[in-house]
């Protein structure tokens, strides 16, 4: 068969078939579906919404809900010779999955069981089913439509979509077991823009995670705490709230928290993480420019105190980064908060409001500093490499 008739995803020949089926009268809901998609919040990202809106404005067509001559499947009640089309049945699963497993429930109960969904997060190749067919089915049944739909892109490997039929699947369980969930979440939410396609490379994955979480966030935490411990004990010498109100880091932290909150809410995860890492980098730059490891050993009390204040300023900055990172790297964020002296109960109770400047208090004790994120090296996590990198000046 001509290669031009191959499925572009599976690289297999398409077959033309003609048969009698039952259809759903989607065209009856043209106006309602189009009105839904006119709202930018209903279907995201904008590129996907524009694509779907283009389909709908051309006129929605009735679609088949059954198949003939199929041995497997659920027989259609009105016509046992036909089986239910798998996608028609699968979409109904969003509702039936909310009902009791013993089959005693009915659709009148879904409203109290979690429907409508706040967001359908689905692959871009099944966007038509979720953004056009599914709303029509719900409107027909007199049920509310989902509050939002987000069509994410494909994660590719060697430039091809992953799939069992292609034999190029990246095992997510093995990836998490090898590198940890925080590293995996960070990479896929920061490096690949949410909603767009992205290609996975293990080398790039390690480099990006090491640069951000080990070298930037982790290194700043360990360096500042180690300097304080070696030159003044294991208590914070001054409260962050008492530092200069015109601090550049203080202003940047407030700006970052507000902007990151908006980005998270809008599913712009890559932008939120870029802002947070920029704040951490600003803390590292402050350390490099102020050189507190020099001033903290000075015989001049004022100079030594100023150096300690720089360290507290940098640690307050990284504390705020830890809070802002919790939605993506909860384990890392918690380890940082514990290193800054919070109890396990307090660390578990942290909320977004704790991103406000002023959390570190004078006299509060912190434990012996230790690395909060081990570098990823080769095909495994090397604790020794992480400790050496975090302890480096």
C-alpha cells in the first residue's frame, strides 16, 4: 500500500472500511459547543483551542457510536448486532467511575461525587473527543460539562511519539526509581513547556536537574548554613524581617511569589519554575558578590555581623524558594525547610502564605548542615558526588 496512506503515528497502512452504524446527533449541539470554546478558559493551551474552534466553526458532524462485526466489546442495547464504539463508552467512564462499584448508582448521583471535573488533562491527539464529542454527549444527557480541558503535547523519543506498538516506550517507573520523583517532575515541568511536545534525552535530563536543583538551590542552602555553623554556631544571628527593607532579594522574592502563584494557577509550570530558579540564582549571586566567608572572620564586629546578615538574607531567599517549589519538588522543599530548623510537623504544615519574607527568626536553631539534593551522575544517583558538590565553596 502507498506509504502516503500510512498512519503518521504508527507507521502502518490505513484500511478503508464501510459499514452500517448507529450515530450520535452531535450537530444538534453546534451552537452550545461553539459557545463553550469561545471561552479561552475552557480549552487550553490557546493553540489547541484555536485548532478545536476551527473544527467546530466548520460545522460539527454526527459521529458513529457503534461498530459492526466486532467480536469483542459491549453489545449496543437497541441493536445486539452492533457493539459500542470504544471511545463512546470510554468517555462515559468518567461518570461511571464516580458511582458505587456494585452498580447500584445512577447518573443523578454524579453531582455529589465530584462531577463536573475541574480539568480534563488529556493528550492532544484525543482533543476532539474531549472538547467536542464529550460536551455534546453531556449536553444531550442534561449534565454539566467539565470546567476545563487541557491538551498536552507528546513526549517523544528520537523524534517519534512513544507507544507500545512502536517499541520505544520510556518506563516512567524505572525513571523515578533511578532518579527520584522530584527530579522527574522538575525536568518535565520546567524544561518542556506544558502543552507542547518535548523530546527526552537522559543526558540533558541529568544536566538540567543538576544545574538547577543540585548546583543552584542545593549548593546555596548548604554553603550558607555551613558558613553560619562554622562561624557562629547553629542559630540564626538575626531575623530575616529585621534585614534592610530595601533588600533587592526581598523585593524579588515578593515579586516571584506573586508571579509564580499566577503561573501555577494558569498551568504555566515552566514559567513558574523559571522565576523560582531565577530567585535562587539571585541568592547565589548575592553570595558571590558579598563574599561573606571573608567578612564573617573579620575582627571588626560590624563587618562580621554584616556578613552574617548576608547569609541570613540568602537563606531566607532559599527558604522562600523551597516553599514555592513544593508543588513540583515536595521532597526537596521539605528537606530544605528541615535544614532551616523547621520541625517535621511545621514543614508538613507549610502553605503558600509562608512564602512571605520574614520566616527565619533570630535565635532559631538549625541542624547540622547536609546536602539537600544529590547530583545525578551516570545511570544512578551518587550520594558522594552530591555531598562533594554541595560542600564546595
